């Protein structure tokens, strides 16, 4: 069978979140997980390329054990790639992380990936006994160990935050060689340089502002990649954006805005963000704004525009949880992304 390589992979990321829909109705945890698995199954059926599950440790998010969710999804899907979005590696044990995802790779017959990052939410640090002051040092050390485990069945390693390994084996080994590990980044230049120097695919989370402002950071990644001597053909840049698709732009805005504003203001109060107003929301809908909200033609055009602005992207993922849109609406959006947007981008 001949496989046609796509110009750009299209997917969905989820935090298994239930902030409450536009009428403030909150699903039960059981309903939310069931709906999430239905969404992943539909994404597979309509031809999407990847589905990612985040990691948080909060009441309104059910993604504290993403590999468990992904393993359940693996049993209900056939083709779609299953990834984290992101694994908070700073607060985890790289040995267990690798074992979990290697097992997922075997269950899914080679469809697993992981995106690792420092994490924008900090609740994992006190929960697992780590100091937030060690934020970056923890991540750098644990990423080093994770990559060493990926390359070696028997591992010899020592560091500051974890007991040393002296020629110890790590099992199981994944089906894919090498196992795909992306580096998830926000807006820190050092993170872009780190990904490039290590030769890791880059997943850029852009949840606000104007997407083209990230071009200098992506260029830093590419410069570090070239300087380290990695193969140009293996370089990948992915874009994670908040988004939602409906049959018409008016429908998309009406479905998305109320829940989006509610969630952004809830989270914003914790992080000191300004209030989300309709004016600020509409600015994000413009040609340069980060939000991927609208009808299929508009959103496809905007993705291509963002790709050009960033110097080319290999993957884009939609994050729709933030709007707490009712499940039938989310299923409709997934169907439209698969049946309308992906063909427009990859025709």
C-alpha cells in the first residue's frame, strides 16, 4: 500500500477538562472521560493524524494520568498517533515515563509519542515533592536521562535529583526506534535553543498574541539545530493553538466565546492576566491573531498563513477544551477538521 506523505499533520490536544459549558453545566468525571474517548475514536475515523492528552493535577482537569487515557484510546483506534501534550517531565521520574510510553507504543502497535516540557502549571511540583526553584535544572537533568534511556537498553547515569543508574536495564523497549520525543515550549528562548541543540522536534504552544511574533524564536531553534549538525530533513516544528471550527463563522464564535472567556478569566485571576473581553477576543480572530476559530475555509487559510509566518510547520493541533463546548458540538468540530480542513491544507 502506498502512503502519501502529508504536507502538514493535523490533530487535537485535550486536557480532559470540564470547566462547565456556556450554561455552566459541568459533566461528571465519568461522562467527561467517556466523551473524550469518543472524540479520540472519531478523530481516528475522520483521518486526523494525532491526538494529544495533557497533564495537569487540578479538579477541573482529568488528565493527571494521560498514558492511561491514551492506552484506552489505543484499543479503540487504528491509525491515529497518540501523544502527551505535554508530559511534565520536571516533576516525573524519567524511567517510569519511558516505561509507560514504551508500553503504550506496544499496545498501539507503534503509534505512541510524547511531548515533554517543564509545564506551565506548577501544581505538580509540591504534589511530588519538588522545589519550584529548581524548575529548569530539574527539567534539563531529567531530559538528559530520558534521552539516554531512549538510546540505551542498559543505562549508566548520575545526576543531582535522582539516584544514579549503574548499567541497569530499562524495560520494555518501544516498537519505534527511535521513540518520538518532542520538546514542548512556550516563549522562553533558551527552550527553543535547547530543542535545536538536542535535535528534538519542536511543539510551540501559542495561545494568545500574534503568531508571527514567534518567528525569531523558531529561527533560534533552526540555528541551534544546524549548528549542532543535525540532519535538516528531520527538523519539525509543530503549532499548538486554541481553536474551534463550525459550519459558519457566526456559529463558531457563538459556540466558543462564552466558555472561552469564562475559562480565561478563571485561569487569568490565578496568573494575573487581564480580563478577557469581547474586544480582545475579536482581535485574536484577525488575520494575525493566534486563535483558530471560524468556518473550515477561514481556519484552513489561517493555518497556512501561520505556517508561512513561522517559516514552515509540520503539525498543528487544536485545543478546544478551553471553551467547555458541549460534546456534540466538539464532535462536529472534529468531523469538520478531518473532512474539510485537513484536505484543504494537504490537497
